[in-house]
C-alpha cells in the first residue's frame, strides 16, 4: 500500500539484516500491558477521567538513560498530579517516549550555509548534524532506536510497578507516532493468550495528520492491531475523511480503542472542529477527544527559530473544550510537547519575548513548553474544567475570550 514520509534506504547493505533482527527481537511491551492500558482508557471514557499525553517533540538517542528517563517521568507525574489536584479527577498519564524517534517533515530538504541537504527526520532515520553525509537515511538506526526504547521501557515499567504497590495506577505509559513502516511492521506480535495481533513497540501508537489516509499503509497497519490508537486531525480535514479513518481503526466502536487528537491552530479550530465532532458522534464512534494545541500554532520568530506562543496554545485548548462541551462530548485532556528542563523554546510565562529564545533552545525539531509553561496551560485547563464540569456550556464557543500573552 502507499506509504508517505518514508526513508529511502532499501538499497543500504544493512537494510535486510536490520529488518530481520527487528522481526525476531523480543517485544518492547508485553501484551498484558497493552490489554491493561486499553482497559484503563475504556474506564476513563466511562468516568469522565482525564488523559495527559506529553513529552519531547523528537526523542534523542543520547537521552535514553535511566537518569534522563526518570527526569521526564518526574515532570509527567508532577503535571498529572497538578491536573488531578485541581480537577478532582483521575488523570491517566502517557509519555511521548520510548520510541518518538521519527518525524514527518513538510520539506524533503533544507538549506544550511547555502547548501541544500536532506531534512532531519529524527534519530531513527538520520542525524541532526547538518551535513550531507550525516543526513543520509541509515536503516541501522532502527535497531539503535529499538535498543534505546528498551532502556526507556524498563524504567517506565519499574515506575509503574512501584505505583501499583502504592495503589496508584495512572502510568505513565508510552506512546509515539507510528511513522516508519519498516520499523513498526516488524514489531507486530501475537498475544499468546488471545491470539490477537498487537504492536509491541509501544502502548499507544498514533497516526499523524500527514499519514492518516484510510487507504494508505499507516492506517492499514494500525487497523490490524489491538492497541489503543490515536489519530491527529488538522484544520483541513474533511469530516468524511475522518469518518473513513474512524471506520478503519474502530469498526467495532469499542470504548478505549480510538483517540482523536485535533491540532488545528487557534484561528481555525472554531470553524474546522465542530462538523468533525458532529460527524463522529452521529456515526457512533465512542472516541476519546484530546487537544493538541501546539502543532497548529507554530510560527517563525524574528530571530529565525521556530516557536509557539503560550497564549495561542492556551486559547486553542480552551476553544477545544468549549466546542466539545457544546456538542455534549467529554474533552478528555491534552497532548502537548514538554521538555523536562527549563528550555526557552516557546514565548510566554518565563520566556518574556522572542529575544529570549536562543538562551536555552535545545529541541531536535519543534519547540516545546518548559515545565513552568506547561503548568500554566494545565492550570488554565483545570480552572475551566473545575468551573464548568462535564456537559454543555450555557454560552457557546463565540463567548470564549481572548487569552492575554
């Protein structure tokens, strides 16, 4: 089937060997964990609990140590605890980690020092170092990503087991965009207890806005596994296209199976999202709705760096909640890119202006919130949730005030 955004590496001498190694490798997540996570999502859908999915835009192979992983888990738990404290609801936590090593790109090449070179596509595919040789796609990186993911999964698993002993069951679980078909397809395994196929690379794979076509390989691959799956939805999505994706990924209409993640931008969400929500609801798909208020609000700063303004992120998240409330649907939570350190990649909060961006800008790809900025977003969301609660607002989306910078 057609598969867009794929690396051109089939002629590499290590391609076949790497694919064979992945196909015979132990699963990164066991089937019991996938079943447990799907059950947790199903329960969340029936109890108006919340889902918080967060982490790096693109993971670094060099930051998959126990220390780095523990630092990321600490931020996930801190933000999840804050959201739970403010709303009084259970918060299921999912990290963009243990596999978020591949990125779709809008342009195949980019310019560096008057030289056009292949775009950086994540550590699973090539290097961030800006040179023609380092940007060549290398299939051996799939194995390096597998080994790094295994190290991260072991730390995540130990943390969850500690939480269970303390009677806490929130996670965090793992997630990543299932972008590289060569990698994901080699990690499909059969559950020996049920006979069903599951994706052993992560607990929650998602398909992106650029790869969610129902007749293409990414959706077809995820339709064959029993994991919960996510799907990003951009502002140009047609309701009929979204329904075709829902039908492919959730034909049985099972609660906890499908998470839809609009990422539309603050200026377009009010127009684009309502007809999609109505279509999905009328078709009977019991999806979880999660707001990604970051990807539609990326701009280029005057200093030449990509950035996002916290005010825009907050505004889109609250518009999303208003729209779901108006449609009598549960706004289940947030999907955001957050660093574990005090980066200066987004404007707002502790980053006063664009001139501060270069102070600590370390993202491999897109700009992330720092923990303080993420807390501001969560507190705005929680205030809205606590004030209104589940159910429709008396005032529609047109009443949403602008959020100050």
